[in-house]
C-alpha cells in the first residue's frame, strides 16, 4: 500500500492542510514552529499499531467544537 496524500485538520499547529507525496521524494521545508514535526508525528501515530491521539494533539481552535459537543451530550 502507498500513501499518496495526507490531509489534516486541527492537528497541533496544522489548521487545514493537504500534502501530496511524490513517487520518488517529498521534502518538507519550513521555518521553525510551522508544523513540520506535527506532520511527521501524526503520520507516525496513525501508522503505528499502538498509536493514540490525546486531547493536546488537537489545535486550540477545535476546543470550541469539543465544548459544544460536550454541552450537547449533557442536554440529552
């Protein structure tokens, strides 16, 4: 199996990204604190057998969604 594209939303510093992976080589370049390590960490987490996501893995902008979901659960 080959991964051709990685799309992420609200993971650490990565708000909404899509990365196409080339057949021969894909180079990830950027300034410090722009999400390069976050991209590699999510690939490692999701492709490992015991990979787990934690609350801290989601960006702060997604906390509002979690709060709304929490409120809706307790309304029922």
